[in-house]
C-alpha cells in the first residue's frame, strides 16, 4: 500500500518569509495529492490539491509542485502570515484506493 | 446540514467500557471515512463506506472496533472494551468523489479519553 513521508515535522519561520514542506510517496499509481491545513482544535480543511497530469499549481500565496519521477511533492507558502500557523498534512491516493496522510508539519509563523 | 457533524465532541470513559461515536455526513455525500488522530500524529485510516457497497474495514486496529452506516447516511463507530491506547481524536469525513480522487470534508472530531 501507499506510504507517505512528510518533513519537517516542525517548522518555524518569521512573518513574511517562505515556508516549504516536502512529502514523498511510495506507490507510483498514486495520482491525487491534496494538502490539508488543521488549525489548533479545528477540523482539517483542504487548501490545495494537484493531480498527476500537472507539475505545479498555484493559488495566491500557496503553491504545490509534483515530481512524479522522484515521487515527491511540496507545498510552498510565500509571504507567510501568523494566520498560516497550523499543522499541514500532505496525502496521496490512487483511484479507488486509500488516501494516505503524512504525519503532519507544525508550522509556526512568528510576527 | 452545512457540514459534517460529529458527536460527542468529547468523551471520557473508563477502561473496559464501550463507546459509540456518531457521524452525520454532508447530505448527498456517498463516501464516508473514519480516521484516528493520536496526539501529535497524522491521520490513521480506519474504515471507508461507499454507497451500498461492503465497507473497507482494513484499517480497523482490532476486533474491538466496528462501524456501521445506516441508510447510506449516519455512521456509528463503536469501540468495545476500551483501552488507554484508544485515546485519540476520531475524525469522520465525507466526500462526493470516488475514493482517492477528491476532497474530503472533515467533521470537528470526537476526542476520546480512556482513563
């Protein structure tokens, strides 16, 4: 089955700096890669996703890149703000298979 | 309702007792998932329901865990003879998409503490 590894487990940046979180996956059949944000005490919510037919996707200050050959994908947050502080989870899945989540990255943006 | 609803939000129980956790998915969502989130950990898949198909129970950690989904809507996760290691947040999610292809909408979770 799919195995997703995520790093770093914690990340602290200064407000305005960029943050990058990286994930690797094991199943070459995986073709859907979402990222979820979970604020303290709240539910995880989808912030961006990418499918295997594209290499990069952007939405304002967040972007995700995918390298299918190397089986890794990354989340990039630019111009970080304190409200970006949360736990971020990557995930990978193939059609009709489990969605496997990474262990999460706790991002702290210091004002 | 507007989102996935879970109850209770918090449950404290004594070791050995049974507990039931409820999930009310978004209306019309045919897919329903249960995940477990231990303190500081990722999301561990437990069970998946899709319409009237047989559920995928491959993630249930032991035979003390079971789940059902009545009428293709509300789901109940039951943990029998609870153990301290069962303490975690149990998250339910529903989706319109086929498995593995689209957004999951999570509930706020049920925090279980086994004393």
